[in-house]
């Protein structure tokens, strides 16, 4: 929930805001998005993608950009965040909120055509099927499976 703003609005607005973010950005990514206010990352994951993220562009939403690169090579997991609070600052100014949304949209589109959502979804599905196939072949009893 939010740690500031009207107390009665903190939990429902945070739920709506974060749910919309997860649904919209998650659909574009094909996996869980990153949320910088509640993010932990292994050093080797950062080292693998640090050269490819767009750190110098002011028109880029850094969490979304990082998620495009991390999610392609590493598993992103959501953990319970009931104890985590965020600021209601994004809602203080409609123009700043609109700019945040534009940055997010721009960040998604700048990864096209390589990361066009259906293409990402297909790549993710193929990787998952490949991993299952490899795991199945590695089992000693794989020839007995129906």
C-alpha cells in the first residue's frame, strides 16, 4: 500500500495501480515486470545485462527496460510484498503521471520489432518447452513415460 496520502485511499489505489502495472507491462513483457521499489537482483544477472540496458535515455522507464533484458535471460519471481509500501507521489501531478505512462509506452515500443509481445511470448513458450524436453530426456525412466 501507499505510506502517504489519504489513509482511506492508500490500499485500494495501490492495489489498482500495481495490478494495472503488472497486467499491462506483464503482457508486453510476457513475464513478471520489475518494480524498482521492491527489487532484488543477483549480481550475475546485472552483469549479464548491464551493457544492454538503456541507462542514459531520459525517455526510458528504467524498471521496464531492465525487465526486458533480465526477463530474456533470467527468471523473474514475485514475492509477497504485503509489508512493502510505496509513495503516492506518482498521483500528485497529472502531467507527471502522464509522462510516466508515456515513458513506459515508449520503453515497450523501443524494443520492437525484436521484442514485440507475441514474439516474446513465443520465445518464452519455446524456451519452456525446450527445458521440459531436456528435463524429460535427462530422467532415467524417460522412455517409459507415455
